[in-house]
């Protein structure tokens, strides 16, 4: 939390003004009962009319000065908090941009999003509240305590009794209820889980006619949630009235003991009135402080999450470089020299071991292998999304670590397994890699990707907006858009990671033909689950357990490579159908 | 059934998802619209739920009145204590008054606690009812409802909107009553004690109202703008982070950063403005309060000197002025809270009011011991008006036959099985099971004769055993294990930490794709349906599991009428009948051999996929 306070530092001037102005307001506020005391004891008690009026005037004056303080404090506190918040948010965003794929793997994107949105806001609110109430609460407390003691020292024992009681109650509340609310969240999560599962699985539920079963399942979660919610709130419902009661008992005590004191001649009426006013303010300030503590603990949790991100060392040099398009273009020869690789945080399980592979510029290479054999990992190393743990990856004979990111990635068109599109128009999505692309280029790319046809049929054609993640398109359509996007930048190396899995056979073969025609001079690396996709590649590499288990063209591999045969067979469902 | 398949079918020309009308549908993140369209209507609906608790609510009403009265009595009694007893030196009287005050305060606290206690129960029960009704309703709705709406939005209604009502019911209602009563009570008490002083003091009220309205108007505007900006900002954040890898691949970090900074700046300005305006309320109210204080003391003092008022009066008035300010403030903020709660309620009731899916026709009967003969006769179907998806589809499957459906994506294969399951009703023609028109069969009964295995397996967060038993709830453990064995799933299940008792995480995510498939096959085996629907769409599964799945599917299909959306050549070759579907029509039917001989569309499809069909047979 305290490290993050540095974001407030640039605004230290306004940050300082806020509590100062608050002090002004508090002082004015504390004056009021004293002035009332004067009116009662001097003005009324001694029948001095002028005192009544002048003091009344003073009260009005103090009220105005006070409001200047209060408003001023608010303005500065909020301005400071928003400024600090904006800076922090910007820094976090920038930091996230710098993180490597490896780092991103370790952090869930849902988490990152929450941090950037919710946590920063919590921080903002905490700073604002801190600058306002952090000063007000204690100041008011100390101030009213002092004034109360000055006003009627003989009654101060009442404070000594009431104060600890209230503090105890507020602490009790915090301790008892906070963990309970955590359980409330858990139960709520369960309710939501059942809901979500039903939303996505409704087809199966209906087909198996299991609605009643699901209603029961939901009912149980619902009841649990209700029960614990009720319990938590009922506890809160006990504490607050108790605090109020203590307050009021304090007032009665003041009336009784103070009253007796007045009758006995030790006190004046005005003193009593002022005293209980201070008492009220004192106990009010305690509740305020209690609230601060609760909010503060939330803020600390958020601060920790944010600090974690800010302190993360990216494990790849991912500085947002300038690099220009005029850097020497990548020609397309790829070489793996004794490359080994494992993901961090996976227990160092090797995903690739001792890979030696050369892809000539302009070659079309297919990569196949069972799931988990390392296919995707292999190609991730080419645009340097990760660094190998051993060995070197070379593009055009140069270690990729030595090529500027802009030049390297600018020359590689990569289509990932999971398609991600943005909430923009179709055109803007295709142009993502090259915003200045012409209409013609966009159209061409779409045509090669076999997407132009369906794009034309969309309500607004290329101007159609895609929902978040492109949800209104089918899987196959999304994939084709992603392929168009990669093709647009005219890459010298095109990498397709199982990019046509949702596209039907016919379209896929047209797609491959079209790509082949266009990318004749560029290197194309295609990873596929289905052998039929890469059957016509010049060379096919078979991976198993992170090693190269064979290379060659389709017929060679069918003849010589057992793994390849096995995979091919399973995909055709040919052999083995007589076994039990 | 590939949802995407079906979605694009009638919708390739309309790729906008249909949203429910009403505020907040779409981009507002976590905050639905702020205002209900029909406040009264929404309020009435909530009231309908509350009506079940009318006795408790009436009790609470009286308790709140009681508690507020006690709170109001306090200052009054104090004033009397000062005037009648302290001033006159009447200790005994003071003692009595003190005791009275103690009992009044005790009573007030007790009533307050009791009221909260009951109200919490009322509101929680009501919410449970609403949630339960919502859920029930969802079970009744048609599939198109789910396909047309992004799940995120539905979830938001069911969680966020319900939670907003939660807050309102628990606190706002009672606060509303007590605030109103307090305000009225304070005014009444002041008038009773000393009407002249009261009138002077109450002059500040219009001041308060004026300030409140002024500030509120600007605050509301500033707030909407802030919410808009934060929606944009958060939208960009979410998008950039989920798409971060793509951003990196295409070197677009700079651009994203610039976009971000723009929105960050916008948010900073609008949130500062909104924040400052919102925070003005407090100090301004404090100002008015202090002014009232000054007025009470000054004018009251003047009146006291003149003998028209007493010190006790002043003391009481000071107290009342304090009590006056809070409720007014609270009423203002309550207004907004209640408004958004009603807006949320409206969205929830929108769902509850939806048309349920197909109902049984009158006279529908259950069906038993289905043999499994399925006939489609001249079936026409479209999801949307004027966009035909199936045209004149006719075929017949004998009991026990395996029918393979092949054809390009979106040709209508999934639709055929959707219609068989009667998720939708056809436009023309008829579908018969065992010679009976399915419209004359009770829907639940029809569906319990069908079994499905889809690519998207639906498993839920229960044990492995519970998931398999989903196929037939009354099955014994031995039967569950038997089914698992037949599905080639038993082996991997025994390797799980708690074998059949292993808990699956949400949607079964702690198993691999292949394992999930095997369990869903086991589930279908247990259900032992007469008619089976199978979607063979391949997914990333390793070779060994792939072979297990194929073998298991073969076992599953034995002895049942099976409709397979086929992707594996072996399946197609062994099918008793292949339906080749293109553009919503059956273009060719026959066995593999017959169709190849025709050298038509099937022939073309086949060749583009499996050119070396014969190489393998060496």
C-alpha cells in the first residue's frame, strides 16, 4: 500500500491542502457547541442580548468558514485521487503491454482485468477517503474529547466508560462479520456456477429431460446462500443499535449527573448542553473511523495485487520499441539449433528437447503430432514469444534475440489456435496488423482467406461491427478473418496453428490452395491435427514428446514412420475396429 | 449439436445478436440502466412477491414507527429534563425523567433490532423466491432464447440485478420509512414545543431542497458521463488484455497504449467532476445544519431572554436540527438506489415473462418402448421468417439403423437433429417416431427416448458418478460402472484421485477433452435410449484416446437407431444409410458404395478429403 502512495507524490501540493482544509472545517465544527454554551450561560443566563447576537453571528461566520474548508478539502482530495489513479492505471497498462507471453501465462486475464478496473478504483476511493476522513475522524475525535474535558471535566468519566464500549463493539463487528462475508461470496459463487452451467448446457439438460434435477440442485445452492446471507446481516443488525444505545445512555448519564451538578451549583446549564454535544460528536467520529478501517483493509488487498503486477520482471525484452518498417525484411529461413524449451511454472517439464530443424525460405512445412507433443510451442519460438531454455532459434541466419521486434514480427503472420478478434468492424480487424492498408488489400486478403463471400453477406459488409471477441460469427468464420488478418501484412513467414479446425473440409481445401498460390515465395508453417490438412506440404515434420520423430513428405512418412501411420489411421478410423 | 452451426444458418445475413429491449442491454459494464422504463410496473411486481410476507411487513412497519417515535422522544424528554427539573432543582423529578429516557432509548434500540431482524428474513426469503422463479423459467425457455443472447448478459441479470434488489429490500425500504417518519416527526415535535422557533428554523428547509435539486441535477449528468467513460475504458481494457497476445503478434502495443491514454484521460476528468459534485452534498448540508444551529441558538437565545422560550427548548431544538439533516440526505440518495433497483427488477421480470418453449399439445400422450423407427416426411423449416433452412426433407430410418449425415458446414445437419428432439417445431410436413407424429407425443417422454452425445459435452460440478448417472437417475452404482466400462472410461476414472467420487470442477474442466467425451458416452450408454444422436466433430484429442472414443461410440450405436453427424470416414463407410445434405436439402441418399458409384456431390466431397483411400490398405 505504501509503495503505491508514491503515485500521490507528484500531487503533493493538493494532497497537503486537503487535510489542512479539513482541519479548518473540523475546528469550526468544534467551535459550535462552545459558542452555544456561551449563548446559554452568558447570553441567556446573564440576560445579555448583545452576547446572544454576536455569538450567533460568530456561529454563522464559523459555519461559512467551515464549509469553505469542507468543500475545499473535497475538491483537492478528489482531484488528487483521480490524478494518482489515472497515473497508476496508465502505468499498469503500460506494464501489462510489456509482459511477455510467459508472464501472461502465469496471470489469468480475468485477474488482470479486475486489477486494472476494480482495484484501481478501490485505490482511488481509498486515497480520496484517506485525504478527507483520515484527518477528519481522528481530529474530530481528539478535538471533541479535548473540548468535552475542558467544558466539564467532572463528567469526563462518562466518556471513559462509553468510549471503550463502542470501540469494542466496532472491532467485534469487524472480526465477526468480515469472515462471514467471505463465506457469503463463496456461496454466491456456487449459485452462479450452477446458473452458468445451466446456461451453457441447456441443450443437454433438455435432451436428457433433467430440468427438475437442475432445479433441485439450484434450489439447494440458493437456500445455502440465503441462510448465510441472513446470518451475516442479522449480526450486523445487532451491533448498530447497540452502538446507538451506548450513545444515548451517555446522554442520559450527562443529563442525570450533569443535572445534579447544576442543581448543586457546580455546573452551568450551558456546560451540560455543550458537553453532550461534544459527546455525540466524539462517538460519531468513532463510527467514522470504524468505516475507514473496513475500507482500508479492502484497499490494502487491492494494493497488493497491483504491486505484484508492477513489480513483475518481464522475462523477455518486450520494450515498446520504435523499430521501423524499413528494417531489413525477414526473408523466411528458419532454423532451430538444438532447441529445448519448457514453460515456467510447469515444474520445468520439458516441452521441446533437442530440436534441430531447418526450414528453407519459401518452403511449406507441415507439423503434426499427438496432443502435447510441442507443436504450438515450437512455432511460438519463431516470433520470439518465448525464449528457448537452450539452443538458438535463427531467422535468416540471425538469432531472433538480435532482431528488432518490429522487423521480426512485422515479417511473420501468425494465426493462433484460439481466434481472438476485437470489437471493431470487420475491416478494422483485418487491418489490425497494418492500419494503413488499402481497401483493395483488405479485400484481397479476405478473398484468399475464403472470407470475402460471407463478409459480403453480413448486414454491413466490411463495416459490420463485431461484438466482443467476434461472437456473432461462427467459429469457422472467425478463423478465416484471423487468417485474412495475418495475410494482409504480406508476411514472409506465415504460421498457421491449427487455424482451420472449425472450417469444413471443402472450404478448408480451397483455403489451402489459395494460400499456397499467394504464399509461393514465403515460408509457410502449418500445424494441424488432421493429416489431411498438411498432406500436400513439401515436407511434414512429426513431433512426439517434444522431439522430432520424423520428417519427409506424406508418402514417405506413411511408409517409414509408425507414429505418422498411427495418427493417419485413427483419423480415418480404418484399423482396429474388430477389437473389443 | 454445434451451436455455431445452427447460429449461422439462418443468421448469416443477420449477424447481430438480438438483445432484449430495455436499458442497459449491451455495453454497460456491471451497471445496468439507471432508470426503469415502467417504474410502477416493476414496483408492483416486486410487491407481488412481498405480499406473501405481508404479515411480517406490517409488523415491521409498526416496529419502525415505534423505533422512530422513540428516537424522536429523546430530545423532547431531554428538553423537559432541563426545563422542568434541572432548572427547578427537582432532583427527584430529574431521576424519574432520566429513567424514562433510559426506557425510551432501550425500547427504541430493541425495536430497531427487531425490525432489522425480521426485515432481513423477509428480504432474503423474497430474493430466494425471485432467484428460484428466474431459474425455473430459464428451464422452460426455448433454445433460441439462449442462442440469441450473450451468456454474459444473462448472467448479469441473474446476478447483478438480483443483488441490487437485495440491497434495496434489506435496507432501503426501512430506511425510507424511518427517514420519512423522522422528518415528519421532527417537524411535528418542533412545532409542538415552540411553533415560533420552529417556523424560523424550518426556513432553512427550502434552502436545503433548492441546493439538493441543483446539485443533484449536475451530479446526475456528471455521473452518466462518468459511467459512459468508464464503460468505454473498461471495455478497452478487457479487450486489450484478452487479446494481448494478438496485440503483441501484430506489434500494436503503441496504438493500444494511445487509445488507452485517451480514454484514461477522459475518465479522469469526468470522474473528478462527478466526484467533486457528489461530495458537495455533504459539506453543503453541513453548512445548512450549522446555519440552523446558529439560528436556533441566536433566535432561541433572543426568545429566551425575552422569556418566550426556555433553555430546554433550545437544547431540544439543537438536537432536532441534528436529527433533521441526516434523513433528508438519505432520502435523496435512496431515490437513486431504489430507481436502479427497479430498473434491475424490470430486466429480471422481462425474462420471467418470456414465452416458454414448445408446450405439449392437448391430447399429447407419452410413448414407451420405442422401437426406433424415424420418418421425416416433407419437412420444411426455418429459424426466421423467409430464411428456409430445410426444404422438403424426407427419409426413413429403420430401428437399429445407423444413419450418417454428411454435408458442408451449415447445410442443415444439426437442424435435422434439433427438430427430431423437438427443440423447434417444423413449418411443413411431419416427423414420425414409430409411426406416431411427434407432435402427438409428450415432449418429455419423447426426449427421454433420445440420447445425445455432442462435441460440447455438458458435464457439471458434481462427482464423476453423478455425471454419468445423469443419464438415468435411478441407476445403481454397478450399472454406472458397467456403462463406464463399456465406454472405455472406467480405466482412466480409476486413475483419478478419488475414482468415481472425484469432484469435477465447473463444466468438468479438470478432465481433458477426450476424457470428457468418454464420460458423456458412458452417460448416454446408461440412458440406453432407443434413438441416439451423435455429433462426431473431432477435437484435439490424442491418438490413444481417439481410438477409445471411436470404439466406445461404435458400441454405443449398436442396436439403436443412430443419427450421426459424421466426420470419420470409417463411420460413414459403415453407415446403413448416408444422407448427403446440402443447402437444406437431401441431395443424395444411399450407402457409401452406392454413392461413390453415382459420382455426384458425395463423390466430390469424399475425394477432396481422402485422396489416398487405398494407400492405407497395403
